[in-house]
C-alpha cells in the first residue's frame, strides 16, 4: 500500500499526529516511531493484550507499507525487521 504526497524523509505530519493522538493525551510511548534506517513503526493494541505493528518507509514522496504482523514479544523480531528492510530496498 502506498500513500502519495508530502515531502521529506519522515512520514507525513498528519500520519504522525493521527498515530500519536493529535494532542488527545500524553502516552508513555508514541504510536508512531522511528526504527532507524528510514523505517517507521505504527503501533496498535488489539483485544486480549495482543499487539499489531505495521512497518513502513517513505520513498519518493510516498508512504510504503512494508510489513504488518502481530507482535508476540516486547522486542521486534529480527525476521520481521529483515523482511521490511528487504522490501524497503525494492522501493529504493
């Protein structure tokens, strides 16, 4: 999935503002954060304590959703990061 528009190396401000609650209240950890190397993570908590994550990048003015998964541990699994990085390289 690709969002077209905007400029810069990070996600569009509106996406970050929306993910972080746009001033609704302080959170202990942002819902959208940088993973480094141009990768970003959007966090979502599901029912029964499950966590869902979407990893994306910004390439040529587009937000590219690279990988989505249910997170089972506190740390993002290496295999999920590697898959997102592989897909990121395809968008140059």
